[in-house]
């Protein structure tokens, strides 16, 4: 018997959705919602704001691509939307990747405007050595020497010297990161609020997880930036865990 209060069980059930491709249930944040447009075309709705019936899929491009290649995607969507014919755009995966990228960068911009992030290597290094950096991010084209210096400052401030603790390399290069933050030449980002770090980490995890950045050996693609070099960062696939030691 489940001894959890009924309201708690209901809230947990409401927070979960079932992937139409794998049948597995997961928290909404670990899935991607698809919506049906007025023209019968399936469109990504990663913010889960579109009205009407939705279909949920795992936030993993390999699952989506595999289902599409085997002809299972359109069948699953037709069942989910209770429509005999469903229009599935050929670039659906790219559209999802683009929306996830936008959501992650928008979250960074919101937190920057709220004053929870630092840019500039010297400011970040000082805050990191003081133990005030909850999440450290590096643009994908950041110079290795600069990233290593800030990583060391993070370990010092986190009392984690001698460990593999380091910042998270993100899929956005400095030009895109700078535009998202509304700041010039943003190469590194230090998040100094724990709540903001969780929100940013969740958005980055979702984006990176879908495109496979830092998770697989082969290169992957984003909607706007083309091929991404594989293997960044080694051993640190999740933004939320990047600054918690390995």
C-alpha cells in the first residue's frame, strides 16, 4: 500500500508524463511536449504552453531519430493525437533542438537580468575562491588555460582541491553566449545563486541531453551553430552535477 498522502501522489502523477515512443514515465522536465498545429502538422512545444492535446517524447534525439527511421514516430503520434493522419516535418528534431537551445539561453538571460550571474574572468575567479559560485560555465570555444584557471578557483572555494571538480562546457560559443546575456565577450559565467544554478542547470541538461553534447563520442548539432566538437566536458555530462564533484 502506498502510504503517501493522496494529494502528494496526485501532484507526483501530474508532474509525470509517458513517452509515446518508449512507454517510460518521467518528469515533465525530462521530456519534450509536441503539439498539433491547426494545419495538422506536429510542432515542438518545449515550454509546454500550446493549447490542446499534447504528446510527450523523451528528450533524446537518438530515440526520436530511431523511431522516425523505423516508421514508428508517425504511428505513435497518430495514436496520441487520435488522428488518422499526422503531418510530421522532416526537420522536427532540428526544431526541437532549436527550441531547447532558445529556452536554455533565455533562462541564462533572465538570470543575468536578475543579477544572479557574473561575467569577466577576474570577477568570477574572486567569487569562486570565496565559495560563492554555485555553477561555473564555459563557452564551448573558451581558451583551455582560462577555463583551467577558473576551475582551480572553483575547487579552492569549494574545498575540493585534488578532485576533478570543474565548470561545465556548454554548447554555445562565446558570441551566442554574449548575445544571450546582453554582455560583451562573455566567455565564462559564474552563477552565484543556488536557485538560479538549479534552473540554469536544468535547462542546459535538457538541451545538452537532447543533442548529445558531452554525452556521446560522436559530434552532434545544434539548430544554429553547426557541428559541435565531441568530448566536452569529460566526465561531466550534467550541468546540475558539474559543480558537485565527480
